């Protein structure tokens, strides 16, 4: 036992001695080594932050506060004194839907711009829930039929009606009688929201081309001279490309300008032709209509959990597209008809025509293959 302990102790002593020798040798070498100056620290330039993009238009908006909710307003389009509407060209998105009697109404969405007033304002319809829920924010309207209570009650937005006297006011200065003298004040609607809702941006509703990149229709669409569209029998319209403005402009079927009054007051407003950077056509099947008694039948669009065909017009060209919408809370998804990928719009404002199959039509005119 003693001899074993002695060999182990010696082996340990030898190892320690060797380590000491190596350490001294290394110290000597280090003392002889040439000292190299340490390099100066490299200062990294901060990478430029990406420009703020308006979620509902895809446009760069430097210096514009976009950290707030959208305000959506229900606007009539009947030939009973509602036209010309006020400040439609300030909207990021405008949806046109058919209601009872073959007339149409607009769902106008404001975010990147908030004009002082919008109108006239009329009542809500069930389709509004499918259009507004993906956007959230404030939905301003003037009443609704009791048949729509359940559907409108599920809307994922704050509904604001005439009980909010600071948001909706009667204004006779525009020379209109009731009901077309009711106007919405978007900033007041925004102020009426709870703190969390007021400062929440709307989700992006469509994909947009990146800066300096062509929109999908511009890249692979066909040329055309115009688009004839009828959402309702009361108001057939035609969209044509205005090369001077680089926008689509809207006219009546017989070629008269379809106009909007743009301005902060009736005395200062200027008449403008309705225009948009994109026109999106959504062809939709209609289900069993709502029976409103003496008011007639109100169409029931089949959008949620549905899909179909349509068109996208951007940059003077037209592209056939497929659309789908997962549920009421989801936006439309536009893809190429061959399923190759998502369709990207030209950054800017968009009009979305909800064309009912059977009772509506959308026809590209003078179409020339790319």
C-alpha cells in the first residue's frame, strides 16, 4: 500500500512540475512578443428605419401620424339627392354594395386622411359586418332595420349612430333636405373610441407592390379601354384610365362625370371626378334575401367563408383574379387565377365593386392581350 501511494505522489509531482515549466516558458515568450496596437472600434452607422406605410393604401406617409384607428362611414348613392357625395376622394377604400330596390351604397374607409366631414350618411346593412370587421375602428351609420340586429351586433368595430351628436350632425348648408343632410365628422368618431381602440392601426386589407416595383396587373395584365360595371340597376358606371392623373376615373354609363365634392365646407368645396388608383371587382353569389316588408328585399352577399372570381385594375391594365375570404374577421385575399401567387395592388386608394352574380355585371372593354 505504501509503495502505491509513493508512485502516485511522484507522478503528481512530475505533472505539476511540467505545468510550471510550460507556464514559465509561455510567460517568457509573451515577454518577447511584439505588442500590436489594438484596432480602433468600428462605429456602426444606424440602419435607416423603413418608411411608414399606410396600411390601407401601401403608400409611404413620411411625417403623417398613422397610429390611430380607421373611421368607416356608410354613404348612400341613390338618385334622391345623395349625389354628389362629400369627400369620397379622401377615402383609402370604398366598397360599393347593392341594397334593396337595386340601388347601391358605399362603405367609405378613412385612415391616411381624415377630412372634417363625410356624407351624406345612411343606414347599415348586413354586408357591412363582413367589410368592416377586418378593419375595426369606428363604423358610423344612421340606424338599421331590426332584421339586421344579430348580424350587425357581431361586427368587430365600434358602431356609432345618431345617438352621438358630436359625430353625426344635420347640416343644411349643402342645400339638401333630410335624410341627405346628415354628415359624419371622422375626427369626432375617432375621439369617441376607447383609448386602446383609438390608437390601434387597421390591419392591411390588400397586398401592395413595393416601392419602384410594378403592381401585378401592370406586370402581367391586359390593356383595356375601360370597365363597365353595374353593382345595382340604379347606377351603372364606367371606369377609364386617365393617363394624366395616373388614376382610374369614374363616369356614368352615358359618359357624364361621376363627381364628389371635396372640401371642408359647402362654400369652399370643389367638384372632382371620382378617382382611384385601383379598382377591384369581387363577383359574389347572393343567398336568400332579407325580407324587409314594404321596403322590399335586401340582398344577402355570400362573402365569409366563400371564394369567387373577379378583376383587378391597376396602372391602366386589367388582371383576372380569384378571391377568397376566410370569415367575417378576415380580409379578402386576391390571387392570380392560376394560383401562382397573391395579387399586389398599386399603392394608393382602391374602389371595390361587389358585383352580385346574376343581377350585376362587370365587363372589361377593348381588352388587348399582353
